[in-house]
C-alpha cells in the first residue's frame, strides 16, 4: 500500500513541480589606470531567473511560471563562469558566461568599464550591465534578468556594476567608489540568501573602494585590487582604483543552478556536473545545488 501510494503521488503532475534559481557568471571589474585617471567600473551581476512563487526574478520582474518535470527524462544544465578581472591599465573587465536549466537560460554579467593605458573603454551589456568609467558608456541589463551599471556622471569615480535587483550606483562619496547594485534574495534553500549583486567601483586616490552585496566584489583602493565576486552567486567583480599606480580588478563570481522539489523523488546528477543534494533542511523537499560543469539531470 505504501508503494502504491508513492507511485500515485509520483504520477501526479502537481507533485512533479520544481522550483529553480538559475544565475549566470558575473562580469569582471574594469581596470584602473596609472596616473591621474578616473577609477574603473564594477562588473555586472550574472542574469538571474527564478520561479519560486512570492519571490522575484531579476530585473524587477515577478517569479516565472511553474516548471513540471517528466520522470526518467534528461534536462540539460550548464553553469557559467565569471568574467576575468584585469591588471592595471588592462581595460574593461571580461563578461561572464551563460547558465541554464532546460529551456531556462541566463545571460553572463557585463564587464565593468576601465582604462587600457591609452583610453577609457566601455562597460559591457549583460544579465546586469557593467559600471561606466569616465563617459565611455555603462552596460545595460537584460529584461527579466538584471539592471544596468551605474554611470560615472563625468566624475572621478566609476559606476557600480548592475545587480539583479537594482541599478549600480552612479556616484561615490568624496573619493570613495560607488556601490554595486543589490542582488535578489531567495529562500529556496530554506533561509534567505541574496545573490547576483553588482561589483563596487574602484576608489580614487586615497578613497575606499565601492561596497557590494549579494556576492559582488568590493572596489579596489590604494594597494588593494578589486575583490572577486563570490563563487556560485553570479556576483560582479570589483573595479580597480584610479590614480597613482592604478589598480587591478576582481573577476566575476561563477553561476549556480538551485533546484527544489518534493522529497518523494530522487535526482541523478549526470557526468560533467558538480553538485550536491540537501535532504534535511526543508521538510518534504530536497534541494539540489549544481555548482560547476555541464551535463544532464533527471528524476525518478
């Protein structure tokens, strides 16, 4: 009777619903330059899509629709890498790469604008856009995934990288860097965690690097490179310091795919993927977090 009951539950479409958070890799911060140079922009966060009802997806959008899985069917998963940071005078940060689950795909975060030794280079568009450095252009975000990077407003401070929940700040205070845009908070793992925050921009001269939340990296300052975005958050990397010897920037944080589903099912994480399954934190559910690679998952 118990076996029959479980079989009946497994055959119910309502019981085969999976909640997901899919985050792409964050963009790297831009490089600061040698001499009397404006500080660099922070990297934009990786695109953020989610369908947990009552929470938000990226770019200010509501949660996406219900996803129902079929048993013994492969669903492709890929985890995006963070964009590269740069050495001083190295130009704009690298953009992150795509993460996906089945048909749900997210866009890598845009690299922050920087200085390449001769001129200021534009920030890149992405899931969230990179922050601007000295009027070279801020990156734009992708609809339903994230926001744009901050403008430097012609000041000596670069813009903060865009986050999944907010635009990067356009100005710092005094010589301090601008803050990265906030990420989106989710309770999919059982407690509220903010992810996909933009990187802070670099400081100018003796200022303090711009702050960041949601896994984004802080901006660089004298003697300190911009901080990397946290792994598996899609956070943008911190931009490099301007003035003096110039400043290196931080790389973007890698992406992640998180899946929450009823505990009557067992997931198989295929070859090529790295992940783990929590069976105890949330009663009645299993939570699988996939942190690297590409491959397939399936349920029985």
